[in-house]
């Protein structure tokens, strides 16, 4: 009796499941590298729970935009505490995304416009400079509006930016 060539081998479901789980794990890890989470995790891995009065937002009904036009939708929880900003990703996506605790001294907050939408820009890490753009509603829920102050949207200062790029060159030459 010959096997039907159109019939799948009996080990195929196990192979498909293993391939799917492996692909999911690799994708999650490379997403963390691409979006900057991996760079932040080197210095800011959370060692403790939030301290003091906390305000949380997420993970559902919020989108966090990161670098390279990528974003996390419905999966990041942000908690603002007295000692810093805590970030975590929902459990199934946690591969490559350990919980983070970023001290307020390492967080810069400003307002920007992304296309037509006003957003709040969190620049995380003084050395890493990983951008995370969140909605004003999310920033308000976290209590970040107090740290923003009043004013219009920040426009990039290209003169100061060009000076900061030229400074290492000047040190080498002079």
C-alpha cells in the first residue's frame, strides 16, 4: 500500500507549531533591537516595583510610536512613579522586552507634531536617546503634563544640533 502524496506527514503539526513559536520569538527579539528597547534594557532593566504614588496607562487603547516609524499598539504599559518611568510589555511579547525602570533624570519630555496629531515625545536615556511618542491623552493619564509646562510645540533647533555634531570634530582638530 502506497502513501497518498497529498497527505501531510504525521509530524507536520509538530513541525508547524515549532516553526511558528520560533518565528514569533525571533521576531519579538529583533523588534526590541530595532525599536531601541534592547539598548535601554542594558542600563535600565527594572530591579524593583514602582515606588510611591503611581499613575499607569495602557496597555490597551494606546499606541506608542518608537524610532524608525515603528510602533507598539495595545501592548505597552507605562507607569509614572516618584522614582522613574516604568515600561513593560504584555507577557506573550516579552521576549527581548524585559521591564524597564528609567529614572526621571534620563527622560526628556517635549511636545511634537506627528503629521497632523499633537503628541508627547519622551526621549529615553541620555546616551541612548530612544524616542517614544505617546498621545497627549496617555501623557495626561500618566501625569506628564505637569512636567511639560505650558508652551507650543517644540521645533528642532538645527543650529544647536549641527553644533553638537561638529563638537567632536573641533576637539580632534584643536
